[in-house]
C-alpha cells in the first residue's frame, strides 16, 4: 500500500490561522471529547472568506472564533458558513455564526434537515429510542445511562432557519477557481466534500480521514438502513479522484495519497465484515455482545453508542446479503448468527 505524504508536520495552534494554499487558511478548533480537535478552513470568497465547518457549539469555540475574527482585516468579511454535514463538531456552532455575522448557511438538503430535526426533537427520551436499544441487547440501566449522557450533548440550541442548498455537482467559485460538490452518505445522510480540479485540492470533511475511519452507524431514527453499503460506494467514488490530490480532512493532518487511503478504508471494512461473520459462526449473540467483541476498548456511554451503531451497520450489510440470520426472540431482543 502506498504510504501517505503529509506536507504539514505541525497543525496550527489554538486561535492561529495557517496559510495552507493560496487563499485557503487552516485553523484548529478544540472538541470536548476524546477526538480533541476539528480542522476548519477559510476559503477566499470574493473580497471575504467562506467558513468551512463551524466547530462544536460551546463557549470555547465562540471565544476562538472571536480571536479569528479579530485577526481578519476589516475589509475582508466572513461571507458565509458551509457545513460538510450535520454532526455537532461540524455544524453545532453554525447557528451562532450565521446569526452573529448575518451570513447564509450553505449545506445539502439531507444534512440541513437532519440538523433541524435533531435540534428540535427530544428523541433521546422517546419510546422509539428506548425500544431500539432494548432490541440491541442493552439492559434498562445501560439504556438509561447511555441515553442520559447523549442527551446532554445537544447538537445545537438554535440552528439556522434558512440555508442555500448544495447538491451533487453544484459548482462554486472560491479562491478564484471552480470547485464542485461531491456528496456521499453512510457517515451522515448527504455529506458534502469540495473538489477543486485546477488546484487538485479536496476539502473532505469526514469522508476520507488519514488515520481513522469515520463512524458508520445505524441509529434509532432509521433502524433498518444499510449505511455501510452507501459509505463504501462513496469511498469508491471519491477514490477515483487524482492520486496526487491534496486532501484537507476534518481530523488529522492534510495529506496526499487519496486513492491509497480510500482503498485502505474499503479493505478495513471488508475485514470487519469478515471478522463479524466469523464471530456469528461461533455464537448466537446480540448487537451489544458482538459490539463488545468487535470494539473491546470502550471508555463510556458515547463509545457504547458509536460501537453498537457501527456493529449494527455491519450486521445489516451482512443480513441484506444473506450472510447472517437475524431472529427476534421472546424478550424482544434481536440475536444474530451465521447462515
């Protein structure tokens, strides 16, 4: 496998703007969990700057943004906020930014309404969520602990009330060059990446991270979905871009080696599928039990949430292909075994 090339060995410090390419600036925003940072970008938009992704909505994020605004020349305003997808680290502060700066939000339709839905709903306390995790094999105390912890991690209190729609092949002119939107799903409903062919630069959000795989989960919102299949399709499509493209990811360091990384991620998920099918060949088990074997190092309720969701994504893929059997037993819990 071709090694990745990392042209920048050190990320910007908190509140610092680093020029990563002409008219493209890189900044890092702290996050309040184990993955402790997100990379955000400013791209020249006419006489001003378009913000790519917002950071988590908390006091720390807002203070860092104020430091950034103080460093920008008065005649180079922020012109808008573009969010690659709806997750809290990418779109949590979008409402605060667009309201404070009076600028538009750019987002795909799937991500915008997912953002609005999660902000307005009280889903964590619903019977649907409780039943979903009961069917996965969580005990009542485990469900209560996890859902209470997740409920405290609000996505946003005030999402933007309007947006400008991005969709596959939407064309933008940024930094004096054409950029096109590439959409993908699996990690989120309609994730947006931005590709500039003249510069061979891809701003990829969570689509193609250099050292970790983005979480691909089934949630209580759509329990019968098959997100791993669409995620792998998205990886294949983005993996067809030029091999020497400079990838600007949301986490980790910018790199080159896009095709190698896409192939590596696809191989990882094929390996996980095989491992899970092997586990099902030796036992009849719940999602909770299988997730503990597939992801043994977990640190708390958030990890339980991510691990069970990703385990179920792989099981739904295998079930759709007829490689595992799913049976709901008298206690209402689904158990899986190999065919």
